[in-house]
C-alpha cells in the first residue's frame, strides 16, 4: 500500500478542512431549509419561537454591547417624586400627577382654614386642572351639619345630587356641571335628623367643550331616565374621557390625552392608564404607568407594570389586589395576567397563556389577545377572555388548572383541550371574538345549579377566518349574550341574546342587578351611514325593551357607570410615603469589564428627549428607533437592550413613546449615557451620578 509523504498529508488535510469549512458555511446558509426539512420528516411542528424570529421585523436592532433584556428579573420600585433628588444630573426632572394633586389639595385646605362663611362661600372651578366640569365649594358653618348639594339638570331626572357627612368646615365636591352655561347649584344644610335648616343657590359659569367633544353624544332614543346617573365613555379615539346623563348631555370630562384604558374601582375611584410611558412590544406599545384617581382629578398612587398594560385592570376583591393584563414580550403580546399587591406594587402571582395552552393556535404574535379577567373568591378561580381563541375560560388561579372552556366545540376539536369544552344544551350560535366576559352574581335563570356568564359578542372574525373558523355564520350584527353554565355536568345554555349594531372590536356588555337592565356599549361601529363610530344601548333584561339609545361620535374602548363617593371627594387627600410602586424591566450589567468604547458622534437635540421622574429615566423617541441605552461608568457599565423585542407591525414606527428605564438596580457610579439610535452609536452628552 502506497504511503503518503508528509507534504501530501498536509495538502490532503488542508483540502479536507477547506471542504469542511465550505460545507459548514453552506449548512449555515441553508440552515432554515435543513431545519425545516428535518422537522417535516420527523413530523414535528416548527416552534413558534423559531417562526417569530424569522418574521419580517421593522425598526433598528444593532448593538454596541452584547446584551439582552432579562424579562425574568424586573426591578422592584417603591419611591416618591423626591427620590429623584438622590441622583445628580442636569437631565430635567418631572413630577407625577400625584405630586401636583397633593400640592393643590394642601392649598385648598389652607384656603379653607382662612375661614369662608356659609353666606359667602369660596368656589374653585376645576381645582385640580384635570376635570373642567367640576368644582369645590368651601365654607364654615357655626354648628356641625351635613350638606346636601344638587346640580340642577335640564330635567328633574337629570339632577345630580350628593351629600357629605356632618362637619363644621366643609369642602363640597361638585360634579355634573353643564358646559357653556350658568349652572345652578343648590346647597342645603342638614341637622342630625336630616331636616333642612338652611339653603341657598350658587351660580357657576363654565366654558365650552373642547372641539373634540363637540357633538360627542346624540340621543337616538331616550326615556328621560336611566339606571346609570352618569355614563362614562373612554379610550381609543375618545381621547378626552367624558360622562353623559340620561338626556345625553355631557356633564363631566377629563382634559388631556387619555387614549388607553380606564377601569372602575370599588372605592368609586378609577385606574387611569397614562400616556406618560410605554413599553415597546412586537406590536402596539403598551402603557406602563397606572394611576389611581378620583373624578375631581386627584391622583393617589402610581403603579408601574413592566410589560405594559392592555385591556383590563380589575380588583381581585373589593379594595384588594389588582389583576392586570400585560404582555410576556417573549415573541407574544397580550398573553399574560399578573396579580399586583395593592399596597406594595409587587407581583405576587402571574400566568402566561402558553403555560396552559400550546400547540396549533400558538401561531402568531397576538395569539390569545386577552381582554378581560375576573376573580371568584369562593372557588379561587378566574374567568378570562382570550379573544383570539374564541373562548371564555375558567381556571384555578393558584394551580392554573382549567375548569372549563366556553366556545363552539368545533374550535378545540381534535386537541387535548376538547375535554374541557362545555357541551351545549340546545341549538345556538356561539360568540366570535368576544369582550367583557364576566361571571355574574345574580341568578338569572332561576336554577341554583348554574352560574351565569355575560359577554359582548362582537360576532366578527378576522384573525382565524380562513384557516379555522369556516363555520362562522357571517352575520353583521353584535349581541349581548348570557350563558347559564352547569359546572357539575359541564353543560351550557344560551339564555339571552339581544342584537345590537355591529361593533367589530372593543365594546362591553354590562348587567346591572339593581335595575335588571343590560347595557350594550358598542365602541367600534364601522358601517354606520352617518360615520358615527359608537352606539350605547340600555335594555330591560326580561322584556328586551329598548329604554335608551345614544350615538357616540368617535371610536372608544369601553363605557361604564360613573359611581361617585361624595365623602371621599370631600376628604382631605392622603397619600403614602412611597406612592410610586411596581416593577420595570431594568438595564443589565455588562460582562465586558474592559469595554471603553466612546461614541464619536453626538446626537442632535430633539432626536431623543430625556427626563427623570423619581429614579426612572424616561427616554422619548419613535417606536423601535432605540435599540440600546448604555450607562458607562468609571467602574460599571449597564445596558438597556430591546433588540429581542422585534416589531412586526410597521405602522407603529410612527408611535412616539417615552420608555421608562429604571436606575434603581444600578450600582453607585458616575455614568455617561450613550445610545444606539437608528443603528448609529451616539453620545447624548448627559451624565448621571448615582450615590
């Protein structure tokens, strides 16, 4: 056998290595085809995590430092506005609504102590500069007495009245003024027996509504009375939240831009999703800042939500923890539920939808589209509405075990989840892309073996129309639905179906037990002849008689009853020592200890804005233009990196956002701030010193 000399062996080895390198390069280039072929041959589905990385993305994703945001390790925040003073910087500081509310409230209290008489009271309109159709009237009385007050309506049924507890010094909250007119407010002093001892009328003149609210509500049919004294409309294109009375007249609104949600609380306050800050996502950026506010415009607490909030914030129980819908940002949006401790802002429980559902339907960014959640304390269960799964689901909140699924059985047929689907009793058409699915406390069918579930059936199919929902009936109207569920037998009946105008997204169904009325709030009417985009109905539940109907000018998210606690509004404002709380995704510490690269270019003024609120840096730019913010110190370097959050919807590149970057987890150091903006490395010529 011929032996190779040393030179030949080296030549053969070099050729082999070259061919190996070429083969490896070809494999790398063709890795998708090889991987896809392997998965196909072995009968496996390509994981969505792989599919998502291959989807077309928009924006900028270059890095200067190899780093990834740690979505498993947000930083916990508990602070106040003055916490910003612990950071030395020339970056401007902005305070929360809480600081301004409290400052004004203290000024009002000081004014009250100046001693205004019953005969000459002091009237302060729009005291907190947020709610123009409100006022506070302050005065003293010689003896302790309660006060009843009434804003006179255009009809007797439209009067808005309240009463506050007995006192000598009085702060009377006024809500329900008409715009652009002289309003009559009647004040009555009441003794211990409730008898009127004195009364007077005060006139309050108001300004016109902003242009956006011109013609915002039109009565289509009104009975002159309503189960809701005031009905609030808010969110989406209705950027000025407003409330109208039984005649369709606007009696309250909030000035400023509030495009995100408002959520009612049992203490007659509300959670207001603010536009101050947003978390980038694979689709629409989501607000991270939630305020607890009252109808005068006072803000008491601010909660940070790391993944951003969408669709729902609801109390687990009255005055209890908050259940918040958020996003995992792990290739998906609107797929996560968190329970937030009401007192501390900490996340104490959570659920990501792929932990309970997986398989064929986990095939897109917004694969579940959660839009409601509620808690049943007697069974430790939650009812959720994943719209894009065409289902309403009940599961144990502690164990995460599915109890039942309410949907057309054909949707889950052939999957491991079909065993949970409630079996229909009777022949009926199910919901399609529903909203506001809640378990009711009222027994509406007279059967103590069932529980009732109400929902707004948008009856619209967009997401899965071509591949799954071939059985969609195509009816172009929406419905208020009530189902009776026998949980023991795993069966369901449809016991109420009231048609409304076709409202393709958002919207809400509300059953009011006190009046036995059911409301249909249609927030997205696309096909109206007059181009008005909302419609609100009030029906008698039993007879289905239409009681009131109001046309709304703009698209909106939800509408609901405004419930007012007059004593809470009359009270001196109290806030916690640390009223800013919650969690945010934080910069990660760089592992390149000797990294000393400094940008050679400075970003022009105005391309990115910076301000500090507490110890959170807000960086303002258009969506997905910033891929990294680098804090380079003398001893430490941190990176806030968003490159794993890939945008798949081009239109959101035009969305301007402030990204909240928490500094609380960074070690003491003097830091320069750099940024990777539109794939270029810039010096922002700003410094922060963390003590």
